[in-house]
C-alpha cells in the first residue's frame, strides 16, 4: 500500500513542510518495525515491480495481494527516483537542481526515447531488487505505453521475469473491476510463477 500513498505524497505535498514530516514519519515507522523484527503480514513468496502505475481506486487491493498471494509490490513508475537532492545554497543551484529533478522525474525520464530508458530502468530494478515478476497496468489513456508493451514484456522475459499485462484505468473501477484484476493476477501467479 505504500507505493500509491507515497505517489500521492510526491504529487500533493512536494515543497511543503508536510512532505518532510510525512517521510520522517515513514522512516521512523520503518525503523521501529526493523528494530522489533516486525516484517510483512505473511511470508513473501513473490517480489513484483510495476513498470507503470499502481492501482489508485482500491487500496485494499494491496492488502489482498500481500496477504493472499504473498506478493510484494517493490516499486512502480512513480516510486523510483534517479535525481539528486536539490541544493538550496543559492537561487541558481536551486533552479538547476529543480530542472534536473523534473527532467529525471518518473514518466518524463522514461518518455524521452522510444522505450530504451524504461527498459534500462526496469532491467536494473529486477536485478537490484531480485524481482520475480512484473505487473503492467496498461492505463487506457496511455497510447505510447500500449505501443511498447510487447517489447518490454519480451525484454523482461529474457531476463527471466514474466510480465502480466492488465488493461485498466488506474483511477476508475468502472473500466476493469478489482475482482477482474485479482483474477488476472491470481491466474498469472498460478501459471507463470
């Protein structure tokens, strides 16, 4: 559940004091859980990356995925960052830092070339995080992604990582119900993992 909530924090709190407070709280909670040896809800069987977006219309989905499938969502497109912290020493450094940050921001970074950057980022991620599978939410409004889905699927397969593709509107349950999503992922787990 952390990925969609962190995405919302980046989108709505960035540049505000609440942004820093939110991540301080997340850090303290994580630190306490590690200290007390409090892991996940159950056994982690599968580690997934989501090369596109998380599902935003039903946060209980992530609890289901974690508890019923033993699947962790390690990252999605909005939750892995390749930019440095913005320096606030002077106005010139700050503007340069902000420009670099937004140039490397998720989706913008991956949209700068045909699909090369996205492939490179996710091949790196599957090695870095020891990923078992990918779940691609092919959002109905993103035609550029639809044109490259098969290429990404083949590259990840060559790396030993199968990918489940789900056509969805990540913010509206009317296009694909959460029950349909759960069914597709369950069948994917049964047949591919």
